[in-house]
C-alpha cells in the first residue's frame, strides 16, 4: 500500500500566545472544571459516560501498517475510518482519538471495540492515575500521564489512554498536541521494529515515549531551580520569589504523583502471565520500569532541592535583617554618647544664683568663648574613636 495514496494529517494550528494572567485564570478554570467533573460522578451509576467541561472536539487519526507499507490519514467521519479498519484485518492499525467532546462518538467506539463502560468512563474522566487493566480476550487497558514544563514555569499534564487488540492499538487523549511524534516518525520510516512486532509492542513504544518525556520535564525543572537559586543569592528577592518556590514545590509533588503510579503500573505488567504479556515483551517493559525509577529518583531529588531553596530564602532574609539591625545598632551606638553629652549640657543649672552670687560648680565652661567649638570637637572625636573601634572589630565590614 503506497503511503501517498492517502493524504497526511494536517498539523494542528499553533495556539496564540497567552498572557500570564490569562494562563493563571485558565489554570484556575481547568481546576474548577476537573472538580466539577469529579462532583458530577458522585452518585451516578458506574459506567456512566460524562464529557468533562472544556473538552475539545474529537479529531480521528489512523496509521495502518505492516512490515513493508504504511499509510496515515485524518478522518472527518468515523464510519469511513471503521470501514477502512474492518476491510483490512491483515494490517495493524494505530487509531488515535484526540478530543472527547462527542458523547455519541465515544459510545460508538465503546460498542465497536467492545470496551468496558468503566474503562471508557476512566478515559473520559481525564484525571485517572497511571494504571493497567486486563479486559476481553487478554487485551490491555493502560493509562499514563503525559507531562510538559510550560513557558509559564508550571507542569502541564494530560491523560493518555491505550487499548490494545489483536491487530490494533486505540489511544485517547484530550489534546491535539502531544509528545508522540517520535513513534509516528518510526512508523513512517522505511524500516522500523514496530512494524515487525505485535500491537503490544506499539503500546510499549507509546508508554516508553511518555516516560522519556519525563526527563526533559525534569531537566527544565532543574534549570528553573538553579535560576531561582541564583536569584536568591545575587539579587534581593521579594516575597514573589518565595511564592514561585512554593509553587514549584507543589508541582514537583504533583509530578511525583504521576511517576509513582507509572512505576507500579509497569511492575504489574511484568507480573502478568505469559498468555497476556509474553516474556519477550517483558524485556522492553522492564526497561520502562528502570526509566520510571530514574524519573522517581529525580523527582525526589528536586523536591529536596526546592525544600532547601525555601531554607536558603529564609536564611537570606534573616541575613538581610541582620545587616539592617547591624547598621541601626552602629548608628545607635554612635549617638548614645553624643546624646549623653548634649543632654548633659541641656540641663538648666544657672551660673548666677538669685542672691547675686556665682555657683562655681554649675557648668563654668558655658561662659568660655571657646566652649561651643571645644564641645563640637569633643563630639567629633567621640565619633571618630567609635568608628575606629568598630572598624578594628570588623563591624563595618563583612569580616
């Protein structure tokens, strides 16, 4: 089958730039939508399909291949996709559904591919943790979380659901953009191991790409942590920096909640019997298990780094406060003896008494023609002596 016989899928439209304030409100709205979706399930019959608010209209893609050929196309009509799929059982197919906002279409997928309603409910809920289920005649249902570190220094995540069959892999995601292009490019190439392996290998390849995407995410997080550390050490950080650190700590904890179930999911796959997951496939999933452990270790390391940033910020703030207190203490120490001297001469003891006599002990220097300049010199001398003493003690420097 010639790959030029069918048109290639058109690339998704690049989204317009988003203002940080708009993104902040969008994030709050997404959280509210997820909360509403969860509340909508309360009390419902198990297996009831509900579309999450804000979901995108579905786009249907299918890549059909064997060892020697490959075709791909975006279908505007599901029946056309199903007709081609049914007419070519000799090929292996990757059906990629992007967007959920068409409940009748989702129900049609459930009927045609014999998906369990509880599994389809998990797909449309779009907030499931990573897991694996066995259904039908030893078919697998896998859930993963795709992650990306956004330009607004936050971790974005999307659910990625995979169903395996005898000659197909069916995937669902609620976004038009993803990290799966490396797998698509491998299928488009003239020679690919995916083409010679069963569909379960394609499911492994997709899971592996999702796990590999964790590393760029963690690398971006590490770079951002270093920038925050430099900001704390070089600049005079304000409370907004502390807010960014705490937000990053929250994102890393959330990221760890993605990776930990992923590790448990793959471990469960490795424990499955031979008739479900052959031993020659477990070798590949064991490699995924190693990747999940490494990503989990990175998440733990970065969580400790962010916690140390909080301590560093508080230590920096305390050092700044100590510097301010040192300056104020030095100023106070200088003016304390000066205040004593001028306060002493501010006392109103009269030189002459009411009887016309002279009180010789009452500040005779007040009548000296050089009394005021001498007093100013004494005050200046006190200041100089104090500054020399403070300097030798290292109080005026960073020693």
